[in-house]
C-alpha cells in the first residue's frame, strides 16, 4: 500500500521522449513505481492510501524557476501562491549579484535598501528579520521558516558577487587590491562550501558592475573548483549585447567555469531580429566544448528598479550618495544627459525613451497614484526617485517577440521567470511564466512541442543545478510533480491584471505532498533549501534538525 497513486496520467517525463500513459505511485516523498498502460495491459494496478484520477491530465516533473527573486518572499508569505500555482517546485535565488548573504551589519543595511524595490525588506519593513549573516545561515533560515515548518517550494542559492564586493570593499568604482580580492575569494568559497550552487553577477548594477573581467575571472575560478556555475546578468542587453555575451563566454572559458546566461534576451531597438546572431554565437561556443546554458521568460517587457537605469558613476558610494546627487541640480543635469543623450551604462548603453518606462511599484504609499503610468521626462523620474527614496520598480517595454521565440527554441534553453513580486502592478511573468510557455507557446502557437517544453522547464535546469534525483518522472526520484490539463492550461496574469493566478493546473506536489490540490493552495510547507555538495555535482536536501 503506497501513500499516493496518480492513476492514468499522461506522463511527460521531462526527458523529451514521447509521452505515455501510466499509474505513478509515491511513497515517503519519492516516486516508487511507474506502471505503464496499466489498464490496457491488465496489469496489477498499484494501490494506495489515496488514489487521484489523473485521466486527461499531463503528469510532469515540477518546474524549476532558474531565475527567481523570492529571497524574502518565501520567508514573508508561507503560501507563496504566485509560484506554487504555476507548478514551480524549485526556485534559484541570489540572482543578479545582489542578495542578503553573505553580509555583515553594514552590508546588510546597504543591500536591503539597494534592492528593496525587488524584494521589499527595506529599512522600514519589519516583516522579515534579516538575522542571518552567512549563506549557510540563510539556507538554515529557509528550512526553519514559518514556525519550523519550512517554505512553500524548494530553493537553491547563488552567491551574489555584487554583495560580496560590497562586503569586501564597499561601493567604490576601482579595481580591488590583492587583499580585497583574496577576501572576495574566501567569501565566495565559504558560500559554496555552505551549499550555494554557484555565483551570480549583476553587471549593470552597482557595485558589481565595477568589477573588471580579471576580477570576475578569479572569482569564477573559485566557483569552478567547487563544481558550481556562473550566472551573470551581463554588461549590456542593449547597445553592446552581443559583445557582452561574447565577454561572458570568454571569461568562463578562461576560468574553466560552467556558464548560465541569465534572462538571455536581446532588447531595445538596435537588436530587433538579431536573435540568430546570438544563437550562432552560442552554438559556436557549445561546439567548441563550452559548458553553457541560459534562461528566458516568455514576455517582451523587462522589469527592474528605476534606480538601475542611472549611470554607474551616479550610483557610486551607495544609496545615500545617489540621493545627494539627485538633489543637486548640476549632478542631476549630468545624469539626465547620460540617460537621454549618451546612453547610460545602467540602461544598457541606449538613450532612454521615457515612453517605454512604466511604473510598476513604489515603496511610499503616498506615491501609489504613479503606479501603472508611463514616465514622460527626466524631471518626473528624478522626483519619483527622490520621493520614493530609490524604491521604485518599473517595466521597460523594449523587447521583440521574434527574439523571444527564437531564443526559447535553443537546445540549452531553460525557463526563468525573473519574477519580482513587489509592487502594486508587477510584471505578469512573476505569476504567469510557466503556464504561458505551456498554453501560448506550446498549445496555441506550436513554437515548442509539449515534450520539448517540459524538458526545458525540468530536466535541463536540474542538470545545470547538479541534482541527481530531480527533473524527471522516474522511479527513485523525488516526487516534485505537477498535473496540468494540456487543453486548458494558461497564464491568467496580464500586464493589466498581473496577479491573476493561472488556470488548468489542479495539482502540484513538493516531496510527495500536495501544495496545490484541486486548484487551491493547501497549508503544506514541504519546500526546503537545496544545498549543492561542494565536492561534485550532487545535492542534499536538509530538513530542520538533520545533518
């Protein structure tokens, strides 16, 4: 007698192979039996304490969000329905070079202010006590969240290079000294030893963007030694995008480090129709032996903080220095010139078109009437930055549908939402990425086959993360699973109503426990921190109180 049997499911197992019909039995959080075509063959069908009739539904591995900004959301919100309802069973945190570990007291306060627009958690936000300092302590905090029950879905973590640089040398725009570089190496190594799966960078965000390639290469050597991967938000997705991709490929080759390109898009007017050039670049690197993968979201708009668009020189010294420059008329005029004429490095080298910039969230409730409106002038943006003390998030409508479609077809593509959950009107990708792939790009438009798409969202990311028992519907594997209706699955989230939940995903299981059942969030907190073993491509799932 098993714990659970999912009967007569159409299994899309994550490998890319054709689907098949089967009864799938689960016990103690793992898949213990798969009986193919049980009814037709007259086989002895597995029995269980609970049997779910899955006829007409696809059973797939749980989806892996390779680019998530749920670093505090998992601690703040036990339900975390935005991701659980999509079928996401694992998120990769610590993205874009900025997150909350490792930190000391100074760094903690600086980083929480710098990315309040991404995650909340600003100086006045008391919902989460940022009482950890190391990567290991943060992962322990995930395991012991919500009264020791854990978190909604599993989470892995990347050591954030920008935070590491902030810790070692503050916000200065200069090369690191030998002592500072050695300290950064130690911080990255400690994070990997404590369970991080790799390192991220945000090379259009300060202070990470101040690092020269030689510094990044040295840190990537550390990542490679621990069997992790490098995940850069590279130096440009606009005017210098293809050069920036080439830079990251060359850097990872020099360091001998696996490379995963974050939200691998080609945006802004100058890159329309240029996806084939990017894909040819990737194919040449792969054919030459590069260990390379990427993630994207299936939307054309981007999302970031309004602060991020400013030139790097204007952000040197941290948030208080930025506010002082914005308040100074001469400095503000210099910022405007870089933004509107030269092309700010924070805006990917492209002169900003304010008409493409839509306010998606503010931290000051008095400014709530700005949400959903496009900006029109620098003075309007400047006033908002000052009034909201840099906490404003924005959408940038600068993408190209043909690039999105071409890149998602690539052989090393995976799915990542880049979902920012903060703000009154966030990007719909936070609530809709995975059903958008399945509904729009598989069923409606046939850009990907169902089997291929599921492989992009499951086994490929599991392989990149080095997880030996996730990403497939296979006997012995962890029962992180999703059941969806291929005829109706769709994203409910839109730009107008971005928090609408998807349809057609009735059941989601994490470690064999229903977190979504009959389309509703249960009270299960089955997620845990996934720690990569530093000596090779293996991972352990530690629960509170276990070694």
